[in-house]
């Protein structure tokens, strides 16, 4: 919204309010001297005559300015007062905030969320090395530039470590949903408090909700102090239980029990996901024309999820037994020679830059997807398909993996990534190179750090 142009110093022209917070407003304006867009934070008028608040705002500006130039921290360009109202001029990023992403999309894709968390962790660790505690880490203060990189912003209640606490009697500074237990009790925030808040953000990015989310601010703050850490694997289907131990430590009530750095916390998340995915297994294709490519191991649940209701737990156990029997049948059904798929000659079109060549290869006839597998979960279908891949039965694996990919669509890393890779690799082995490409591309997007999808995709584009 457009505002009175006199609200800011003359240098900052055409101001438009883009945010309204507890201590003031933020405006997008144009720096007439340097000709660039900037964000200007202005202390709310009702606070401008309060010496204590003005002092807090000034300490914010000085603390933030000390961090300018550090990676993933919003740069401060100018600090001053205009019409007896303090202001801070910062870089304008233009990509919105993680709060907006969560509100729009809910749970985020795992790989992207981890990148954002690593960037935020880099910023917080740098601030802590400078003796600065943010005190209000939350998605609204994790800003995105136009390339999608996170920058930590708004040290609105930050202070240099070693100074008096900014928590006043009867007042808690921070946002209830992301408060550490010590902040919720009115105690002074430390770097460990920031790391706790980042863990809350991580929980929300991965699951779409905060660990102690409640309609009552008071109840949510109390839960941070008293309630046990919930299982993120039970909160959001598709996340592995290995993450639970990481969050129990990151959200420990005792600050001394938490991770020592924010980066260590994010590294632990990655390690837990890698553990859940299992070790990469080597697999030799049947065609001598194809290079040996590693097949990503299927993701399996190591133990049954705990249930809050005994009756439901019994039902789930029964379904799990039935599913396991079905998976065994699907995996071992080819012991009967009559079940083997017949071979037939087939023409495959191979396209290279500037030429198209047709060649005839012999491959198994693709059977229709078996109806008995329709009740299995996506991960169980992927496991059954992988078992057939290990046995060299790509034709038998194909319908299982097609169903697995359909059921796991939108789940994200690691389950969706593994199913897409296994399906793409299977199509590659059957000589259906062009059909394999979109699945290998999707696997690469979901798990960009792995080389196997890239290697297989490169081959699919040239076979």
C-alpha cells in the first residue's frame, strides 16, 4: 500500500508498506542515491516516545549491522532517525518468506527444506560466533531472495550476548509457536534457544505443522515447557522414524542437551534420512550394452508405527501381516514356469543429435499390473519391485514400480525418489529409454546429491 512520502527521509522514495510487526512497519522504497530497492524498518509511532523501546530498537540496529556481510544474513545499509522515529535500512530480497511458502504449500519437499535449513543454520552459527542471539527465529524471519536462498532477517528482539536480558517482568519476547522452553518461562535467551527455534521451524517445514501447534497461544507456550516431543514420523506420513531421535535432542527441554551448533542439527537430519534410506546396493543389468548402474535400495519401515489407540493398532498389525503375505506372493510368484513373461521382438527408436536410428531388441512382454497388489502401500510395492529387479525380472518389476510411483506421488524424499529411480532404471533395462527419462529426472530433483539418477539419465538420453 502507498503511504505518506514524508514518513521516511527524502533519500528513500516511493515507500510502500510490505509488512507490519509488533514493533513497527517495514516499507519497500527506492534509494534515490544508489538507485536500488531497499527495505526500511520503522519503529511504530506508539513506541517512539518510550525510551526503553527506542533503546531496544537501537540495539537491534547495531547488532544487525555487526552481522552485515555474513552469509545468509540480511545486510543493513543505514541506521538513523527521521521525525523522531528510528529506522533501519536493509537489503530488499523480493522472494517472500518461508512463512508464506508454508501457508501456501504446507509441508515442503525434503531436499528443498534441508537446503533452507542449512542456509539458516549458517547464518545463526555466524551470529552466535559474533555474540548475537536472534531470539525470534521463525519462518516469517527467514526471507528468500529471488533465487530461493534463505537470509535471516529481523533481529527485532536480538541482543548482544552479555548484555541485560530484554525480557521484562511479565513479558515474553518472541513468538509463542517457536519459543524455547526457557524463553517461555521468561528466562534469558541463549544461542541454544535459537537452535531450538530452528528445530521447530524444521519440524514445520517437513511436516506442515509445528510440534506443539495449538489454537491457544498460552497452551502452545506451555507445551514447549512440559509436553514430550511428538513423533514427526507419526505427524506426517512418509517421514522416517529415524528423524524422531534428532528432534528429541534438538527440542530437548534442557538447553545443554541440544546440538552444539545449528549446522550440526541439520547434518543430523541428513544423516537420519540417509540411515532410513539404507546403503546403496550395486546391481548389474542384464544387457551388456548398458553400463553397470547402482540401484537405490528400497525404503522399508524398520518397525511398525506406534498407535495411540489399541484397537487401531491391532487392525494395522493385521493389515501389515496381510500386506507382507501379499508382498511375498508377488516377489516369489515367478517360481512357476507358467508365470514367466514371454519374450517378443520389439522395435526401439534411439534418437541422437541429428539422427534417428531404429533397432530391434528382444524383451519380455509387459504384463498388466496385477490386481492383487492394489492394496499394498507405495513403499511395499517399491520393495516388491526391487526384489524382482534383484532377480533380473524387470518385466515383473515394472507394474509394481508403476503403481509404487503413482501411490508415492507428492510424498517427496526419500520414498518417492527411490520409486522413481527404480522405475526409470527398470524401463532403461527394458530398452524403453525415452520412457525412463521423466522418472530419472524426478528422482534427480528429489535427491540431487546422489549421482546414480544423473548417471542413468545421461545414459537414457543417449541409448
